[in-house]
C-alpha cells in the first residue's frame, strides 16, 4: 500500500508543478484576452487578428521573462523523481 501512496503523492506533486509552470503564461494571456474582448465589445470590431496578435506577443514576453524559472522548476522536479527511483527498486 505504501507504493500506492507514493505514486499518488508523485501525481499530486506533478499536478502542482504543472500549475506552477503554466500559470505565468496562462494568466497574462487570460487577462489580455479579457481586456481585448471588452475593447472589441465596446467598439464592435470583430477582427480576429486584433485579439490574436497581442495575445501572441504577451505570451512571447511572458515566456522570455519566466521561461528560465519554468525550466528550472521542471528540471528540479525531474531530478527529484529520478533520485527517488532507487527507493522503489528495493
């Protein structure tokens, strides 16, 4: 039963790391989409590129700013998982 608890803990940790890795990209894109949607609704402009291009730029800027820390987070999680492998083999 200890192995099941271990894998449930790893799955919970993986979901937490996934949330931490995706939040710095998804939150600015969500805010930009909300603001651009309000602007489009107020001006009645229904141009698809008006919402796509600014969100693309914001996601690129967020990746440039937070990309290194996201990569370190994922690398630390992977190292920790690989370090636990010998404990499971015994």
